[in-house]
């Protein structure tokens, strides 16, 4: 997964994945990419969308959500 | 005794005005004990007039008057700001009527006759104005009081057509409500003495070694021969009632007034709003110095308090009918609505015509900190719809006029309150003593073969010359030929030239509950301007008026608190606010000029609000630093952490930058008011240690903003 695989609607706070096929990604990978993306200067004005609640367990925060398709394309613990 | 103290007070009549004789006094109504000259109880001269006021029917007022014919027929009391000064003592006050209905009063008439008119207690002689000055409810100590009234002011009672440009009689009114002298003792407890008109005192002379002080003024005022009544003293507090002229423009010697640690209260009498005044004047080469408080080693102390009184107990007088309403009955008591105070004023309906009020009088004067004004509505009585006007009385105010040339005013640790306005000046006086001074090494004593006094040298002047250290001032003046400096001389010498210098300045002082101070360039340092009085009788708008950037440059380290408009700037330009702090003001600055005013705040100054009233514009520059320091849990700086600051109010961005090698990201911010912010720090880019994002909130204050944020390593990223 790369940053290009993310579809982010900053207004509606919805995150989707632009991935073809049945390939699934570890939610930890999503976490790393989002953290990398949201520390860019242009994104500092947005609240962080995800945080690790415990080891390898994540949750969407600050009103951010994953779209339905993205949820199916991820594995690992995320709430 | 230092100083020459004179007055412009004039006896209303050279014969009888000093109450040494009964001549020229005429009674109205036969007093219970006829007025007679007595040398048993008197204040001024050798005698006073004593009389007894009593009622045969307790509870029903019996009124008496005794008027003095003016020495000059048709005396014009409206010129030159004349006020009437009348010494009265009544030791039967508990038996007299209340003040509101004229227990004891001062009566001024423009008719030579003394025929009574009106219905008691609203009665007096023809064409007279009567000021009710005390009564059974007002002054339990029954001491001598020199009552002062402004003939031009609204009186408690006005009868006929009194013309104050043509006064023929001035006298006393006494209204008894109880029997006096009904027993074996037959006192004459209503006593009056000197009756004068004028404005105040002139204080001149004094020297650096023997300056004039309030005690000297009081001593002269209160001699048996004088008893002017312009300054009195009780329990160590001075009470003033008139103009105090310090120096004159034609004086032929220096005037030096110096005092400290005194309390001076302006008496609450019915005087003109600009009547109470400290006025400082001097002559070229013969300057005047007014010096209150002490200033030593950069510290102020022992200041004087000068204040008005009576502002929390203002009252209503002289009601007038606007609308008579309907359905009212004589003797109705109507309570006035509105205002803030402890007691509401009440009016009494005297007469009605078919239920419409045709005559109204005071019943209760009321006690207000903020009296009702304008058209007054009332409650009570049998009718409705009546409205009135009334005059607000009470609350003494004063003016400080220290703006003339050839004078220097120096105020240290003073408190000025209930001050209508002040006009200051810069005025530098620099006497030089040429080739006649002597110093001794390591001694603070400076001697002269001439005279420090006649040279105009005063305490507080800076001293410069051979063997004199920098920032040396005159600490005390022991004699005309010897003074003590604040620092030792650095060598021994004689026939030296010394320069002395000082300017007007106000340091460590407070102006409260007052009106505007116009600096005119006066040095104002470490002062507080608080609670500009916007309501009557001061009705001010500004705390401080500044007319140029040069003037502003002499105002430093001051606070402006709860002012309608703290500083009024009248001219375009660039102004430096050096540690001028503002809080609770409607506007910190008013720019009344038609041009651009730029304010550069320094040393913690925090001007934030302004209003442009002259068509100009105002820019406040108050650059503050916002700093975020980012460290890891070991306390080491983290470089390249993305750091941002946003305003909480509108999410506008103030900072968005990477931290430097010291872990710091910073920016500048133009501070206008405390501003809530939130801070974000993130570092999760690939290729370096990643950290869990952090955020916090804070407030930008006049000191700026600084925070340290510690990041924890993110093991999930």
C-alpha cells in the first residue's frame, strides 16, 4: 500500500482504498501511511484520523471513518 | 512660618459681615431668642451672633431668618466665580428640621426687604435662593462649619425672582422642629460668624530650605483674626473649599510648596463644578514648585491623597413638574424610580388641581451612587402618570491646573480621586550657580557662598557639575548655603559651577474615579489610571490625553484599568507604548486625528482595542514570539517535527514549520488581546524515528506563548 492507494475526503472525513482485486492489507500498514500523510505541512490543519489503542489494535478517531469497501480490504483489529 | 498666604475673600458687609456687631442684620420672624452679639461663643474676631430657634408646637416647624445687608448694593455675585462663605454652628441640631426641609440654610436675596413668602417649610424672604446645608439628620457633632455655596447654582428652594447679579441680602435660615430653651437653661444655640464672598487662597514664597506646607496654609487660614474657612483640619485630615493658587504670574520671589503624607478632602458643598482647584503659576525667573510626596533612589513614597467626597450619597433637590398626572391628592408621597443607591428620593404633593399636581416639594432627598436623571417617573400616591425633573446635588470634585509656564509640579506616590480633570506640563527649570559652590570628597554636603534659596534650588533637583556623580539629586536643603545630595562628591573643590534641574513629573501615583489628565509632555511614570468617571458630576471620557509622540515618550510603565477610553491620541504619528498595560477598558486607544496612528508596543505593553473618531486609522504593532520546543522522552531535541499553531476562534494558522536542530519552531505574532490557541506536533515520515502525534492548547498573552511538548516513539507506525 502506498499513499496513492488512499482516497481521502477531508470534508466528509471518509477514507477509502483505491485497490483493485481481492488483495487485503494489514491495518497497521494503513496506520503508518496515514501517519506519514498527516504530518505533511498541508495536512497539519486536519485532525489525526487514526490512533493505536494498543499493540496492533487501532481505532478511527476524531470523526473519521473508513468506507465500507475499505473495511473489507483490511485485516487486523480496527474499530 | 514659611510662605505668604492671602485670600480674596471679602466681608459681605464691612460692618456686621464679621459678626462683631449686629448692625446691618435684619430678622424675619421673631426668633425665640433674639440674635445678639456674644463673645462667649465665637470663631472669628471677638464675637459671633447667637440666637435661639424654637417651636412652640413640637413637630410643627418654626422658621427664622436673619439677613445681612450687602455692603455694596446690588452686589454681583456671578463675576469672578464668587462663592459665599458663611460660618455657622448650631448645637441644637437634634431639635431642628431635617436638612431636606431646610433645618439650617444659607439665604441669598436680590430684594432689600425681608418679607417672608411661601408656606413653611418652603418659605423664605422675597426673591431669594435658599441652600439647605444641614439639619437634625445630617451633622450630629454640631461643630463650626464654613458653608460654601455657589450663588449661581440651583438652590434647594427658590422664591420669587432671585437675581444673583444684584444681591442685597445674605443670611441664615433656621427651622426648629422641637422646643429649645423650654427648661431652665435658655441657650442661644444657633450661631453664625464671618460672612464673606470670594474664591480662595493664594500661596506664595517659601524656599528650598523652608518650603510652604499645608500646615502653614491652614495656620494662616484658621487664625482667630482670619478664619477664612477655605482650609480646615480634623483628625489630621485637611478639608478644602475653594481655589488654591500656588504662586502667581507676577511674583517677585520663588514659590516653593512641599508636603508629604497628607490627606486632603474637598468638602461636599453646593459649589460650581470647576470651583475646587489647585492652580500653579509662576513668573519668569521666579518659578513655582509644587512638590507632593517623596522620590528617593527611584522609589516613590509618602504621597498625598487628594480626593472628593459624597459621591456615594448624592441626592435630589428642587423637583419640578413635567406632567402633573391624574388622580393625585395633596400630601401624597411619591417615590422616585430609577437610579442606584441606598435610599430612594421621595417627593411630596403640596397642591393639586382636579387631581393634577400643581406644586411638588422634596420629602426625602435620597442617597445615590448613581442618581436617576432626566424625566423622573414615580410610584405611590393616589394618582398616576406624573413625571418630574430634579437637580442632582452632592459629590465634590476638583481640578488640577498645572499647565502654566514657569512652574514645576512634582507628584510622587500620590492618589488623586474624584478629580474632574488635570492639565500638566513638562516645564524644565535649570538654575545655575556659577563659581560659588564647594564640595568635599566623599561627602554629600554641597555648600554655596551664595544662596540655594534665592537661586530656586529645591529638593529633588538633579545636580551636575565638577565632583558630582551621575544621577545625583538634592535630598534635603539644610539652609540657604548648605544642602545634602543623594550621592557623595568625588573630590574636594570650591568656586565650582553647579547646574540644578528639574521638570514636572508624576511618579508612582494613582488617578481613580476621575476625569482626563492632559499630559502636555509631563513625565508620567509608574502610574495607574483607573475607573474613569463617565457619569455626573465628572462626566469624563478619557484617562489620558496625548497630543504628540514626544509626549507619549514621557509616559512609561503605567496601567490603565476600567477606563472608557484609556488614551486619547489627537495627532497622527508613530507612538511607542513603553510598558503601558491595559485591562477592562472599552477602548485602550482613541485616535481622534484625521491621520494614521501607529502604535509600537514594547516592554510588555498590551494595547489591544482602539477606535478612530477623526477619520484616521490606527495600527498596533505588538510583536510577540510563539515558541514550541519538541523533545523526546529522554529530553533530547527532536528536529524536523512538523509543528503548527492555530487560533481556537477561527482555526487560522499562526505557525506551520519543522523544528530546528534545537527542537524549536517559532514565529512572531501581533498581540492585541489574549488569544486561545491549539498546538499540533507530528513526526511520522518514513526514514526516521516516528513519534505518536501530540497536541495541546494554550493562550497567547502579552508575554507571547511558549510550550515544550514531549513526543513518544510510535512503535506501530
